C-alpha cells in the first residue's frame, strides 16, 4: 500500500488522494487531476498565436469588471479557462463557484500612450489562479524583454516602464512583479487561497465582444453559468468613476470594496482591525465612522477616529 501511495501522491495531490480513499462516491478524472504548473505562459495553450495579441483559445473567454483594483496605473486583461463541459455556479453575493481545472488569467500591461490603449503594449506580468482539487493555487509569470512570453517566477522581479497619460504627461517607474508568496496577502480567506473579483456584481456589465451583450447573460445563454435569475435581479457594482452608474456614496463604497475590502473584511487578513470596507458591510461603526482604531499604533499619530464624515483631514484614513 505504501508503494502505491508513493506513486499516486505526486500525481493526484494529497487532498484528491484522500477523497479517493475515503469517499463513498468516486471522483471523476476532472475532479482529481491537477493542472500542471508550466514554466512559461505559452505552455498552457491559453491563446492563439502570439500571446500579446490576447486572442483566446477554445475554452477561454475574456471578461472585465465594473470597478478594478488600482495597480500602479497598469491596464489589465482578464480571462477564464474552463475544462470541457464545465459549469460555473451562480451566487448573488459571494464568489462564483468555478470548477476544478479552471484557470483565471490576468495580464498586466502599459500602452505607450494611454490615448491609444490598444497600441504599443508593454507587458509586465501575467498572474494565474488555478483551481486544483485541494484548492486555489497562485502563480506569477514575468514577461521577458522580447515581449514574446512570460516565465514563472517565485521571487518576483523589477522592470522599468514608461507611458504617456491621457493628458499628455510622461511617466516612468520601476514596476514590481510581486513574489509568489505575496499573493496570499490579498487572496486569503481564513487561511484559504481564493479569487477576489469573480463575483456576479463585478461581472454584471457589457462585454467587449461584437455585438456587445451582458457578460453574465452570455455565459447563461451558452449554458456555462447555472441557476442565475433574470439579469434584472442580479446585483451590480457601480463603476467608481462613472456617475451614471451610481451616486457618490455607492461609487465610493465600490472603490473601497475592491481596493481595501479584500483585506478589510471579517474573513480577510486585516480582520483584526474591526474596520471593514467590503460591500456587504452596513454597520456604520464597522465602516469606520467615528470608530477608534484597535491596533493602529503609531500609524494613528494623534488622530482619534478612522473616518470623520465631512472632515477629510481629521480621520486616520
């Protein structure tokens, strides 16, 4: 028996092997086969032709979000790859449930001129989240100077980037590709790695395809997403800088949810603060209004409250 386990463990993974040994209902191959971590992004077969052209291969679809995480002004292109015949389970409030074998892909890049966002792109990194049998796995790939491919990195790297913004001003900086260990900082929920942007409220928007249609409706029509009600009943996160999508308060809450609420929530890495900025939070005190800090230390200086309405220079935030 030990000899069998010795050879099965590296192939299946401990969680899948345990399920196979103990579960009354046998697992299907799609449920226990791990997705191998490749050395280069090109090895996954996620795109047709040059990766930088971002043409999805079969089984890969592009998506966007209503309010994006700010990442040093970088543009981002997002994709999901699903195993053949796989489904996505709908949830109105929490993360959409992606099946084992799913891969979430995010390219980070800078157009040379932000007024021409589809031209002269400089790719910095590509991040993958892979749904393995035992949970989500994060991998980071740094792009090479030739801009042909991206290579797996555990330690991260630094690379110079330059761009011209929408107002015509030139900018430059050293872009930091984070080490793999940093992924858990934002993707941790009670000790487990999870995605953070794959929610109905974020994906409830028009897609980039022609003719354009709602992303969730398109997935529903294709049979990929299950149990979703009519789109009019699906929550939608405002676009933080688009006044047509919500009032100032709701758009501010959207920005805080995406940029801060991933950690500042009851299950996130900043839960000890009792300062929660996730979109589900409704308690004004938990949102920081006239709330005294618990563990801010010297970071609080001589300030008293996290947030003081109407007095932006007074609160700690």
